[in-house]
C-alpha cells in the first residue's frame, strides 16, 4: 500500500530554505522547529548575569535530575512496609553492588538541593528579580522551595529507623498544632492518630508520585516564565 | 586528520569513558545480590548430619571462616564464631560460646550474656540435603546495622 502524493505533508518554508543534517536535524525538520530552536540557542546572557550567583537555580535543577535518576534506582530495592523498609535499605547499602554509592548520591544531593534552592531564592531576592512583571515566577519559586522541603521531609521517614520515626513524629505534631485544620492535617499525613504502616505508605506515595508530578509541572512553568521575561536587569 | 576532527574524536572518547563510568555501576546495581535472589548463594557442604551430636556445638569451617553447628533435636543452626566484640575466634564448650580474648560469653541461641560483646553471634543460612548440611551466606535478617559483619562484603 502506498501513500498517495496529495497526502504527503507539505514542507514548511523554513524547511525548504535550510534542511538540517544529522539525527537531530531529522527530528527538527519534521517538526518545523528550526526557527524556534534557533531563537532559543541564540539568546545572549547579559554581562551582569555571567556570575556564579546566577548559576544557583541551574545547579539546583541539575541536582533535581540527579535525585530523580538515583531515586528511580533506589525504588528498585526499597520496600515501603514497616517490616521490610529498614532491612531493604540495609541490604541496598551493604549487599547491592554500588548500592551505597547510589544511596549516598541521593542523600547528599537532597541536602545540597535544599541549600541551593534557598541560596537561589536569596539571589533573586537581593537582586530584586522578583519585581514586576516577574511576581508570578517568584510565587512559583516559593512553591518549588516548599515542594523541595516536602521531598526532604517525606524522604527522611523512608529508611524507617529511630531518627526517621521521631523526626516524623515531631514534624507531624507541628502540623497538628495549627488551629482548626491541625488535627485534619495530622491524621491525613499519618493515615491515623499514630505513626504506622499507613504513614509510611502515604509518605512514600508523596515522595515518589505526588511531589515529583507537582515539581515537574511547576518547573516547566518556572522555566517558561524565565524565557518569557528574560533575565532581570542589573542592579 | 584535521585538528578539529582530532579534537572531536578526543571528546567522543572522553565522553564514552564518562558514560561507561555511569552505565557500568547502574548495570551492576540492577543485578540482584545473591542474598536477595532466593538462592542460598555460595554453598558449602560441611559434612554429614551424623557428625553433629545432638545438644552439642561442632566446630566447622565455612568458606575458611570459623563456625559452629548446633543440633537441637534435628534443628541445625550454624553460628559464626567471629566474636562481635573485636573479632577473635570464639571457643565452644558443650552448648556454650566463650571468647578467649576478653571473656565474652554467648547463650546457646547466640545472644551475648557476659563480657564486652553486645551483639549476638550471626548465623548462616543453612539447609539439609541428602543427609548433609549445606551452609550459605550470613543470615541478613539478624544483622543489626551496616558493616557489622564485615567479612560478608569485604
């Protein structure tokens, strides 16, 4: 069966002008994205922004990518049940080849990401980059900071050791101290009045499903708005 | 070869080496360790069951490591004889364990009862087959924290 000539897609003007070679070109030519891509590549970083403090957000994003990759790997061996959680982390760190390495990268990158996101926020604050018209991106950033800390809080419980248990006890108690909605928050986080198997299940769900989905959506918006607004002016 | 062509090759080679440095650990990571795969792992045959008198501890060697077989009415348990204090070889007397270095003593179930040792003696996975006792790796469910039994992953 052959495709009739009139059903072959017409070439876009830009495509007839200059066809890109190579594998990337094969895709780009078919999407008619030459101009869009060119526009993205040809952006000039303003001189005042060629400074390491303007790299903090980017470093935080690289850490996020590392955390996603190592987190997916940890989930191969981790078992989110009270009976098996601690032992599975132990086995992962002592018997799985390079398991200690993957887990250490995840652990240290997690701490570094919280730090980097916070420093990025300080840079944006002290350079006044949150001002009109960038208020919405500031708010997105605040949400991203909270999500990052949510990752830290939920991930902390997963090894299911004494430190994890009591940190979660204190953390959820603090949520419970909020007037009116406190008790609802507490039982929603714990899956009951006490920390139990339900708590571990809920925290695992938040850590590997809910928060990753949220952070991806917000990161997309964050980056889109950076491109839309451009880098803020110099001080 | 042009200079830029050479540099491209060089970049490609370094890139491939860097990539291999990531891919190799990931592939090793995905391979399940013997302790988890359900198999008993490296199995050592420590001899016929008739060699282990009931109610007694019989010293054997498991992969060149000192161990003792306990026979409690046909239930065989294999204990590591490496003291959980500082790693001396624990001596057996009847059904009891005693370390000659610092006087740590362990109950017939391997629990530390006297002396400086705090942690129980580890046990090996074991099973009987055709009248012989087969011994596998250390039973991980009794390992209290990483690095305790160093011989297992050194």
